[in-house]
C-alpha cells in the first residue's frame, strides 16, 4: 500500500468533493450563463478537480491526453463551466 493511498484512506475527501456543495457551487445561476475555468478562483478549481477525480474512479483508465481533456471538458460543461483544454 502506498503512502498516498494510506493517507486518503485515513483522510477521506470532504462531502463537497464527493459531489455535494462543490457541484452545487459550480452550477451557474438559472440564467443559463456559463463561467470560464480560468475565471474560477483557486479554491473552486481545486474542489472541482477533487470531485472530478471521484468521477474518474467510475471510468475506464486511459493514457490518451486527448481523452482525458475531453472527459474533463464534458464533465465541466455539465456544471456550466467552459474549459478550453490544453494550451496550443
């Protein structure tokens, strides 16, 4: 068992990272507007990355960076966040 795995077993992610308030905060107002990823503060980006990690646990692994970026982009889009992906 790796050190990081033991750490996470003893220190589970907060409820907000498991899909609760982080997702609710990430969903835009009823106006239907979207927010840009780079406009989010560091705390929001971190919470979303943690929640996305839990989402990834249910998907098959991939080595393709394009697939990884597409999955993240699609997941964020469902939460009203625009993500452009990798820089050129």
